[in-house]
């Protein structure tokens, strides 16, 4: 049997949801080196003995472009620069 709270007023429902979010640690604040503090959604799965967590802040736009294109796809620095100048990648 599923039991839920029923609220008439939208603000009350939002407040109840926020309490649930806080109680389940569903939002984590991470200090991003370029963007400052930001709130991220925590891993949704909760285990009894393991505590999944956010290991690093999200990358900025284009942060790993050179590594991926060069190391994974084998593109030369000239090819990567060409793509950047044409606006294909950041």
C-alpha cells in the first residue's frame, strides 16, 4: 500500500517536498573552481552500506574537448583548431 500526503495549497506541497529532499540528502552543494558554489542533484540510489557521492564538479563547456578529440579520436592539434575556428566544437 502506498501512502502519500495530500496538500490543498501548492506552497505547502512544495515545502513538504523540500523537507523530503533535505532529509534524503538529494541536493549537494559543490564548489566549482570556475563557477563558484552550485547545487547538484545527489546520486538517487541509497544503499545500506555504501554512500555514493559527487566526486567532482561538472566540467565547463569545452573543458575536455582537446583530450577527447586528440587522444580518443586521434585528431591532430591542427584539425582540432580548425574545428574550433569553424565553431564546430568549443
